C-alpha cells in the first residue's frame, strides 16, 4: 500500500525536528535547500496535530510545505506554504494568514512579522 502524502509529511517531520521546507509534487517531497523558488517561505495554515495534517494533506497537494516548532504554542506544525522573493510581500501574506513569522531560506532564519500599528 502506498503511503499517503500526510504520512510522508509526518515521517519527514520526525526525521527533521529542527524544521524543513519541501516542494510537494505528485505526492513526492523534495527538500528546498536554496532560493531557487524564492527567498521567503510563508505559512498559509497552522496545523498542529497529525489528524489535521491528514485532513489538510489527505492525498493530493502540489506546492510547498514546511515543518517547524512553534515555541509560543509548544507544538510542532506542518503547514502549507507559499514562497516569494519580496520580503514585504511575504509579510503581507503572513499577516493575511495570521502568521507570526516568515522564514528566510537564504539565511535560514525566522523573521518576526512587524505589526502595522
């Protein structure tokens, strides 16, 4: 039996507890290790449980996904992500989706999204 995309992501997260960004295509995971697709990764979801991962990544998804540890919530997250080149655009997307941080794929660091007011 083939592993579901969700199971592949959960297994990948177990092997990469410090975080990861992957390109998802036809249920295959390819690590994003440079800025080929863009510089800044922005989560568009906030998924913190295996059941949510299974619901959100049930079978088909082409795009990007990331895993990271949310220190404030004390939970590991696996999220659907967008990757863009422009930092201001990344901040805008992050705010739209209620995110606290974006991830710089060049410097490999989190950047806190500044408040507007």
